[in-house]
C-alpha cells in the first residue's frame, strides 16, 4: 500500500470522527437554531407543540448524521488498521526466518 494512500485514508477517517462527534455534541444548539429559524420564518407566530416538534426533530437529525459519520470513521480506521496488521505480519515472519 502506498504511504500517501494510508495517510489520506487516516486523515479522512479522523476528520469524519471529529465532525461526527461535534455534530453529536452540538445537536441541541443546532436543533434550537433550526426551530428558531422556522419561528422567524413564520413571523413569530407558532404553536408551542409545533416548535417543540421542530426542535426535537432537528436534534434527532444531527444525532443520526453525527452517529453515521462517527461510525463510518471508526469503521474505516479499524479496517485500515486490520489491513495494515495483516500486511505487516508476513514481512515480520520473513525477517525472523532469514
């Protein structure tokens, strides 16, 4: 495997993990900003139940998307580490037998 490819793949997985965690931790404020934007769009006239529904759905959207990004980043990191482990094992055995 090419060293540049490995570095790029680790960088992509690291960015995916960081963005996923940020989306999960900031989901409350993002949900609130979505609900406030919808409230302002409707000229400050909205039912409380409708506001809460938009607020909770905004939170859930960011939780799901952050979880997907976090999971894919962790999966990519684990798979890449496993591939590197499998590829390095025969090289170590060859050095020991020589």
